């Protein structure tokens, strides 16, 4: 499934321009829209692999509280012999019969459907995406009102669920003390959330997008409900600064002793010098390259598809469709990119038109022909797509 198909019939470019990181949005879909992404059968298969799970990757909740891991887990060892708390199948089933909700974390790459959707979102947003499955029962609320660190795409797989999204938004949440929902008291969260902004009734095939930081809660309204949440988590400025801090001590200026606390003039001069040094470092080409490398590694570092017994390197490309539009002309095509326009031949335009419907593509698909709809593409044509800014190596 492409991003265009995920948000369809909502326009994908309009979504990025007007909705993303701004407002919640529900997109209605046919019951089977997400059948190729996840299912009850796949959830059962994952849970049957009991050695995969720990108290961190499989959580239970009920009555608006998290159930302590000791109540459904036993002491065990992981594959490297380290002690862990592992869910006990008997206890887990007993809690589920009592109406506990289950949260199954870190399933981003565990099934073909989840892996493909994860890689699609990572290609679109150049940000790491995590996936969590939520199982809940009729009129049971697993978790209290909260906000997430990620931009959430909730896909309703089975059953129905009511979501309440509140007016309040915690600004720029991040995984740092004071910027997570668990760091805020219940009274403060209630005050910050404000009134209910919108209520969404979710059925199979429906998509709900909730921006990072927006307060919300959900309640199952069917006998059983299953949805998966794809959380797009962007790097923040503090992530970059934390990495830079490791290199600062190499410069003697950052090992300089602080001035005497009674000498305000010296302290002011010191602070100004330090500010100039940091500004200079942040504007260096090496720093900008480091930022780009950090984002690429976080977003695409987990891409590890295999096609054994073929052992050749499988190159991948991100399709940069955000600001690009194609129009036909009497002799070919015109590629519009922001304020520029580029004339393309009929062959180039046909390939560009096909690529711009995707989010990422493997080199083998380009060279061998895409989906039996286009003939094999020569190396020069592929490089032409790179120069036009349509393809970017991952």
C-alpha cells in the first residue's frame, strides 16, 4: 500500500500541506482496506511466539491503569541468558478473559504487511516509524487520556472504537524528562487537555491521524477491537545537540574554565564567546552533513530486505513526490517542481509518472521493469530520474 492509497480519497499532498502535525483527521475506508496489513491470525501467530515478548514489548492495561508486569509475567531468560520478565501464557489469557486490553509493541518489521507500511511511512517522512497493535474489549478503556510523542496513524483492523480527541496539544513532545505524558500529573493533563474537540467512530478500514502531543483517549464499542498504530517519530533539535556534545570536548575552547561567579563582565563575555562558537559549529557544512546522515540512519537504517539466494546488493530509492507534478504536452511531458519546469520526453515522462505514484522502489524493479507495465529501464534513464530529483538513494 502506498501513502496515496493509505490516505485515499484524501489528497496526499494536501494532507502533508494542511493536516500533518496540525490537525486530527479521519479517513473512511472499505472494510477490507487494511486486510493486507494486519489481521487477527497474524496477531495470534505473533503471540504464539512467546519467547519474543517481555514486560516492555507486551503490556496489559485495564480500568485506565497499566497492570504491573509481575501480575502476568514470570522470571525468565532471554536468548543471551539475561534475566527478563516474560508474559506467562496462562496468566495472559486469564487477564484477557477478565477484559484487560493488550498492547503489543515493536512489531514494525514482524510481518510483510506491517513491514511494507512501515517502510512506506519512513520513506515519505524520512523519520523512524514504530508500530503497536492494540487489542481491547467492549466498553473497556485500557489507557487514560494521554498524548503521544509520535504522529499517529491508527488503522482500524477489526471491530469498532470511539476516539475522543481534545483541544489541548502539548507543544513539541519528545522522549526527554518533562516532555513525556508520564512526566505530567493527571490533574495537569486534565487541565491542559481542555474540552473534547472531536469524537470519531472508527470501523474496519478507517484511518485516524492524530498529531504528536494532542490529547486523546479511546474506548472499544464492539465485542473485540483490533487496531494498529504507526507512530512517525521525527528527530528533534535536542537529539542533534546530544550527539554534538560528544565531540565538543575535542575543542580547547569548550574545556575552558568558567569565570569567577562574582565577575559578571567576564561571565557575560564567556557566554557570548560560547554562543558564537556553537553558532559557528552548527553552520559548518560538516554539521549539516551530520544532520542529514543522522536522519537517514534513523529513518532507513533498518531496511534489510533479502532476496536469497541472490546475494547482490539491493539498492533502494526514496521517491520525492511532495512538490512534483506532471502534465502531458503535445510532444511529451512537463515536470513541475516548485517554481521550476522541466520538459521530458515521452519515455522519461512515462517512467516519471509511474515512479511518482510510489513512495520507494528497489533498483531491481526499475532495471527489470515495474509491475509489468513498463519495459526495463537503462542505467542512464535511472540516473536521469535521480538528477531530476525524483529518486534519492536510501
